[in-house]
């Protein structure tokens, strides 16, 4: 488990993994399950999980922009840090 409930994280950019999207997200639940790329399309989700060779592991439910995203893979998250320089 990389993150804990209550921590803030950034969402990693799909195109440039070292950059992130704003605002930060709040980890609200941590558990083991398959990640969800598509929240409302189980068939497409299974296709992409197989294509990317992803299976069971630690996933996170996050709160971002007032909405909950379920089963987010830790590789899609960046630890929250504020750069004041």
C-alpha cells in the first residue's frame, strides 16, 4: 500500500507521468481489487486490464472535484507536495 486514507495526492498525467492535474484528490478508501479504468463499462475495463496486464492489487477510492473515482491504481497517483519555489 503506497497511500493511506486521508492523504492528498495528485492525479498523474496520462501523457507525462511526472506532471499532474489539479486540484489534488483525497484518498477516502484503500483496498485490494482490480483497478477501474472505465467506471461504468465493465466489458471495456476488463479488455484494457488484460491488454495492460493489470490484475488484483492495492487500489484507492479518491474524492476529486466533488466526485468519487473508484479503484484508482497507485501508478496513476503522485504524492502531494507543494513546491514554494
